[in-house]
């Protein structure tokens, strides 16, 4: 199994993604699990794929929460160039297991009944990716038993600060941000300045995330 994260220049973010891979390695044993990145960190997906023996079955699992250019273009190109025939699993989101993980992170941060919750995603110019985030927000709302609004870091509306401000305008005493992120990085840092009362931690190696990665790999044909 090749777990491919987006990548970041933030060493804390890289370590967080590697912690996810370590947890998946334990959960999926005896399957060999290795990490790679789309960009900004090493090894890149093409290099990692080229290092897998051609006589072994391989599945690439994107550690991505939404499908977009990386999933639909970059990763298939890496497979075609370096190791044709590698199975390509679906991205992680949206999924009810992510709602479980998001809920736990919110509770760990101190979220209380009655708080307004904003699901904060990095954003995309791809309408399907934006809709997938809204689907995840609905799954989180069902898990929490309360409404969840959505804010984006870029390329889509509303922005996270605008979503926080709207929650306050409509009467929320406290607003809590649920980062729709696997690891810390630039966008996670920005969320602390979005005007919320609390910001939960990224998903990281939550057991539900680990379970989801293993399920994606085991259910992918090829």
C-alpha cells in the first residue's frame, strides 16, 4: 500500500502524515505500507511507485479528503509513468468515519452543545470538490446533532472568517472551527486568526481515519 499525502513544507505537517502512515502500517499488517507525497516533500509519488517491485500487487491510497486535480491528474500520471497497473483507491472524503473523527476532535477542543460549528476546508475551484465538502458537513451535522456551516480557505465561498462572522450574526454565543485537514500546515495556522472561539486539531492519526485508509485499500479492485 502506497499512502500519498498532499505534502507540505511544514515539518510538523510532514510528521503528522507519517504518523498516519505508521498507524495504518500497524493496522494493515502484514501489508507493506509506505508513504509518499504529491508535492513539497519527499519521496514523490512517482519515485515511490518506481521502487515497488513489479511482481507485487500495489494499491495507491490518496491521503486526500476531496478529489481534485491531484487525484484525477497528478496521481494517474505518476502511475502511468512509473508503475502501470497500480490500483488507485478513492480519496478519503466524504465519509461517515471522517464525521466521527471530526466530532472527537471538536470535543477534545472543548466544543459544547449549542456552539456553532464551521467545517473549514482548504477550498477548490472544482465544483465537485466543493460539493463533497458540503456533503461532509452534512455528515458531521448528523453525527453532532446540530447544524454545521462551511468555510473555505481559497477558491470558494464563503471564506472561513465570513462563515464565522455569519454564525455570530445569526446568534451564536460561541463558534468552533472543525479543520477539514489531515495535518497541520499553512491553512491550519490561518484558522487561528479566523475569529472563532475555539479551533479543533486536524484529524491526524485518529483511529477512524486509519480505519478508513485501510478500508479504501482493501475495497479497491485491481
